[in-house]
C-alpha cells in the first residue's frame, strides 16, 4: 500500500514539475523579445525538447497512458511556440528553420512507423529507446554553448531556468524509475541529473558579468 502511494505521489509531483519545466522556456523567450534578438543563441534546446515530447507522446499513445499523453501534448505545443518565437527574433533565421523542418519530418516518420507497426511490443521498445535518446539530447543541448562560455568566461549565455528545472525534474523521475524498476525512466533521467548538475556548476565557475546580457542557449 505504501509503495502504491509513493508511486502515485512521485508520478504526480514529477508530472507537475515537468509542466513547470516546460513553462520555464517563457523566461528565456521573454529575454529574446525584450532584447529584440536571440544573440548567439541556439534553437536546439527547444527543438530537441519538441522532438523528445513528441516521442514520449507517441510512447504514451502506444502504452495507453493518459498522464504521459496529456503532459506531452502540453510540452509539444509549448516547444513549437518557443521555437517559432526563436525564429522570429533570430539573426540567422535559415538555420533554426531548417532544424525545425528536419525535426518535424523526423517526428512524422516516427509516428508513421509507431502507429503502423504490427508488433506492438516491438514498437513500444523501439519508440521507448528513441524517446530516451532524444531526452538525453535535450539535456545535453545547452552544452553546444560550452566553448563560448569557456572562451568569454561568462555563464550568462546558458538558459539557467531550463537547466535548473531539468535537474529538479530529472531527480524526481529517477526516483519514480527506481520505484517502478523501469530502465527507460531511470537511465536517461540519471544522465540528465549529471548533465544538468555539470551545467549549473558553470554558473559558479564562470559567474555572470553582465546582467543585461541576453541568456543564450
């Protein structure tokens, strides 16, 4: 009984934290809007999150889990809005636009396979692995700015709200994964904890020098 209550509690808190994590992108986009530019930012955090949410949505459909479906519908919608905002304020619009188009095509192909695969268990395993891989890519995406951070010795170019929420969310999903003994949940989120903690350490090593600088991604 206690295990069931713990499982339900972790599922609820992890889901709520995931939604808050999705909303943290608003803070980053608000800086883009207020400065009128994305600076040297990368759209990859938004695009990889869109792909990750899309795959988890498909996984939720395949296993018929309404909670996963609802949370990731919300995530897909927000990430598309963030990516469009990024493109509108980007100095070089062609690159993020091509990245988004490639992501949409990839997602469409994955859905075509997942929903048409005759072997349901095989489809769930493959989409589950793909979802895990894309989740790890999302957690690692801010590292694309690592060389820039080291060169300018300023961590203000990293999206602090997104990284902090990633650490909190990952930690909760790791606990949930251990309760269920589900490797699909444990492994990517454990790696996410490690990557997020490393990125947060950069804010201590290279503290922000200019408070008015746009947070790049």
